[in-house]
């Protein structure tokens, strides 16, 4: 059972998400809040597996909310669910610690799939966001990633999990994990979201 919490100030959207999650086998809605301040105070005792977060909220922004929640609960996977698709909002969200980025027009079935993906190590993104991320890459001249490391980093930025990368490249998950450790070391990062952000900022493949 995947526990999901929601931070969304639009009552209709928040209630719709609650109904969707409650009404789907394998998912449960552990809380729904209209602002980050309430969410932060309520989830301390029992943090959810996945948190759906809007960007524009009354009071604290969703991006600032991500930073505070990840500081207290680093294991919580956060998916941004928003109307914003501009570079700065996407990159700021990933820098803050978001593991996925979807627009609010995402179909319910895809949203449920994305929740499951992020809960198993993926980084789901709306197709337009993925294209924007991928198109921002240029081959590096200074980071000294191997061809295989660059290939794996690109797949990470597409939102692929370790298992999916292993299947795509016909290698073991252990080999993927070993390459990713080397990527983290070379990029001087400590997590998948940091690696994706660094790749975007440094225009790497």
C-alpha cells in the first residue's frame, strides 16, 4: 500500500485527488492540505511514501516546502503537480529535492502510474518536461564521464529507475548502481535528483 499526501490549495482539485487515491487499490491518502505549513506540522508523526505538491500555495511556496520536508523526512518522494512548465520552476523544484514533475492536466491513470514509479526509484515527468530536460543537454568536455556513464545519466534524467536502465542497456542492476556511484563521485552529488540538476545546469549528457 502506497501512502500519498497532497498539498493543493484548490479545493476541487484536492478533493478530486483524494477520491482518486482513496478509490484505487494499492493506494491510500494519508492527508490532504491546502498549504505547506499545515502539511509540515501534520506529517511529522507519520510521513507519507509520496507527496503531491503544488508550486503556488498560500504562504510558503511549494518549492520552499520541498526543502523543509526533505530536510526532516529525506525518504519522502515528492512529485510536483502544477500548471508551471518554465525552466526555472522545473529546475528549482529538482534542486529543492523533488523526484518528479507533472502538470495538472496529467490523466488520472498516468498520475497513479507516476506515484508507483517514484515509489520504486523512478523520476516521472510529463513528456513536455522530459523533452525540455533532454534538449538542454550537450556532450561534456570537462566532466570526464565515460560513454556508459553519460548514457546512464541521460536515462536517469528521463525518469528511468535503476531496474529500467538495466533492462534498456542489457546490464545488471548492480552494474547500474556501480556506474551511478561513479557518476555521483564525478559530479560531486549525493542523490539522483542532485545528479539530474547538475546535468541540467552543466549541460551534460
